[in-house]
C-alpha cells in the first residue's frame, strides 16, 4: 500500500525505527527472523521520502501450510542514492476484532505510534538510485508464521523500510487467516453504464463509434461484466442515441446494443443521462425529468413495407405512378423502451439525499432508493449496515460506503499492486462483517461510482478475485432487495447551495422556454432539445469536474436566454402618419430556425391616435423578418409613442415591449387634397375657357371676312 496515502484513506504511515533493540535484532538474525523475536515498539510518526507500498497476494487469504507472499514496491524520492536499507515484515498475532478496529489499523491517525508486534522477516535492500523504484516479492514461510492452532481471524501486517540516518516508511495491510470456514457475507454489486460528461442530450455517430469500439468506454464496461452477477444501471440516453441514428448507426454501436440486450445480468433504468434526481428534488423540480421529444431524421429510417405488388388490371393499361415510400419513424417511447429486470429504482448520488426527497422519488414511482450508508443512521456502531432498511416508510437499499470506496479503488487501480492493496482490505472487511453471529448483516451492497473508466477498468479481475473468497459469495441485487430491514432515519445530506442555485436557475429558464415555445406550431421543436440538454448538464458524470459543470450550466442558461429573446421588434426610424386612417407597419425579426406566429399589439401613450384593431397575427419564417400592419385612426396632429408588444396565441409575452415613435400629421392629407382639387379645377377651368375662346373666335372670323369683302366691293 502507498505510504503517501496515509491520510487519504491512510493505509500507510512513515515511522522512525531507532530503538537499539531493533538494530541488534536485525544484525543478529538477518533473513528469516523467527516469529515473536521482537516485541512491539512505539515510534514517532514523521514524513519520509523513502516510501513503500505492499499488499499480500491471493487477496490476503491465507490457509494452513501456505506461505505468506507480499508484493512490495520501494521508491527512493530522495535527492541521492540510498544504501544499506532494510525491509521488515511484522505481524500482529492478536486478531483484529471488528471492522472499526480494522479501519483504525489501515487508516491511522497522524500521531499514532503502534506497530505490529511480531517480526516475521527482515532482509536488506539493494542500493536504490535517486528516483528508483524497486519491486519485490517478500516470502514468509508458513512455519515462520506459526498461526497453526489459532482460529480464523484478520491479522494486521506491517511492511517497514529503514535506512541509516533516514526516516523510515511503513505500509499497513492485513491477512485473513482461515483454517476453517469464515462466516460468509453475500456481496451484491451495482454498476452504472454511462458515458463521459457531455453538454448535449444525445450522442452523435462519432462519439458512439469511439465509445463502443474495442477498448472504448462502453466496450470496457460491458466486457468487464462477463461472468459476474453485477446489477447494471443503464443510462437510457445511450439506447436512444443509437436508435435515433437508424441506418446510419455505427456497426460497433448496434453490435454493442445487442450485447447489452443479451447479458444475463440484472438491469434497472437510471434517470435519463444519469441526471441528478436529488438536486432536482431539492431545487423544486419533480424528479426524474423525462425527455419531451427527440429530433428524428426520416432519412435514417427505412420505408414502411408496402406488401406484395398487386397485378395490374390489364396488360395494356398505362402504369400508375408509384407512391413515395414513407419511412417508419419510432416514437419516443420506442426509442427509450428496454426490458429492465428490476423496476422502480432510484439511484441518487452518494450523500446527496435530504429530507422529503424520498417522498418525491416515491411520487414519481421510484419505490426503492439506493443510498450510501453515510446518508442514513446505521443502527449499530459498525460501518457495515444491513443491506435493506426503511426510512419514513420508504424501502432503501443501503450501500456500505467503506466497501464501495475499496471496490471503486480496485476497479480503477492504475497498477497491479494498487489493485491488490484495495482487494486485500476489502477481503478483510467482508470477513469481519460476519464476525458477530448475533448482528451480522448477511448481505452487503456495494456500488461502483459514476466515474467513467479511464484506460484501466479492472471489473472482471476484481469480481474474479471476490468469487475466490468463500466468505464473500456474490449475490444478485434482487435477492438483496428481497431481504427485510430495520427502520432507521435519514442523515440529511443536502447538496451545496451554490449548485442548487444553478439547478433552480436552469429549471426556471427551461420553464421560460416552455412558455415562449407557444409561438411555434409544434412547441417540442424547442422544448425537446432544451430538456435533453438540461438532463445532460445535470448528469452525475460532471461530479468530479465542478468547474466544467459550472461552465456547462452557464452555457445552458445563455442558450435558453438566446431562445427567449430570439423574436424582437426591429428598430427603425419614426413612422410618419399623414392620413386620418391608415396602417402602421411594425417589423418583427425571428432568429429561430423555425417559423413562428406572434400577435402584435400597440398602445398609444397619448390620445391622439386610436388603434382600430390589436392582436394582429403575424407569421415570420425562420431567420427572417416580416411586417404586421396595425389599422389606426388619427385624432389630432402631433408626436406619439406607441408601446408595441408581441404575444403568442396563448397570451404569453414573447418580447419586451418596445416604443415606436409616430409623427401624426393628418391635416396634411386635407391640405394635399385641397391643393390637388384646386389644381384639377384650374386645369379643367382653363380647358373650358380655352374651348369657349376657340368657339368665339371661330364665330367671329366669318363675320369679319364678310365685312372686309363688302368694304372692298364698295
């Protein structure tokens, strides 16, 4: 075990071994020091740069006639080479009496001085260069152990490295001595199948291809289940995303989905995207939130079968045009449908459930909740609680926190020694869980975390190791849920106020989008993607990345605000109204990718203009502008501000009221009419005068000619 983790779970601690007795014993006996040759010593705890990690093989299980083999790793983090170091293995012959005592040994306080009392082995270490790490197998013969004749029990083991003039380092571990049967405690394991945190509510083809390919996240999760009884909590987002791709789904994704369908493990449904149902309940929502709709591309689905072709009425008749095949589109229920073996399970995050949350889960039909043992009052002092309990009349499955931490460390271990370290303590703890015949839990529940496996995922290796422990037989979740449990109470663990504030803000913004969406003929075109995005941001997969989650939440809020402000009244120059009756043009912009219908209303702020009709409907195409014409009647001349507002068919205001300036000059219409009328009168009058003048002139001309002729004749 790691010396540098003494305070985390604290399995190792550095010590200074200075007593002359130890130095004398090391010089006198060298290798293979007999048991009981060295009494216990008290030493101060000081930091060291020479660290040791150690863990027994075979999960720490040791029977009669078996040698104790310990894998060890010593690292020299000092700035120089180290010579003359010695490694010592010691054993506490008195068995550890309880789980609490085991925890105290494995996770010591910083000022603890106790070490194991019987030295089993001492041997020198080769020189360690600066920065060098050395791995070895420390073998203690069965005869040296001298455990024969002792009953079964869990024994403390210490591996200590010392060097002259240097602080020593100690790794703590344990073994289970089992000359006879050890009381068995059945172990039920629950694991989520999820994907890395995503701010979108659906997985695209590239993501699914990567996740389901050999070695991908989903492939590793499913492959690790082989031959185990692990119960699987399935994120329905994965199923829906693969099915939505239809004929364009990656072959590896469809093959993975078929593998998931055929696994013999028990399954239950997680909330969509494994969203945080406890946070939803505490922020005023109704958990779990379900998807509203899914965007379906008809091009990805095959046409519906048309049946056998029918013969034509006659060989000479002209063929009728064939109808365009219509694809068979799945419904939302079909996209999410799955044959889960265990219904109505609520699995909130560890230590996130507060008062009244279980009531909300039950109202949603989630009758049994899986809670961490730290989230309930354990009815005894041992950290190993019964697997089932009743909290406020609600059945809860209690996952043992200490065992869950160890199993998660084992499954995610980066190297083999770290894996052995976690499995060894897990083995010892389960053995001690059944030590009290009057109060043994019988069955324990262990959960894997929401962390998506990285490059290592040792589930199969871990489950194989557990199956080799007679005192930890695997069992199914359904059997665990069928056991009776005592009544207990909740230890309220509300989520952080800052997180709940963001969750509430996101719920409020989704509600605003829902109201706004009434401007669409099909509101789900907007509300469906928003709900999927909300659930994705609330996923537990963000739990280990707080900063990234806050960024995702901020983006959700920004995107929602962008939707609710996507319809606006276009700004323009003041409108001139020069008629007593007319239509005011109001330009409205739509930035959505869908056509919308709004109702335009205006309200004059001065009584010089009467609005003849309000709530004028206007349809605006996607990403475009359109004009509504509002009929009005002028009462007097002057300037007036009009408050223009937009509403949906249901009366929801979809835009902030906007002021539009109107310049009313209705007298200009009368003046213009008079001028035009005068001009017409003048034109027509001049024409009439001209015609009359022409006629008079025409009559005068013959008379003048006659007079002139008479005068000439005379």
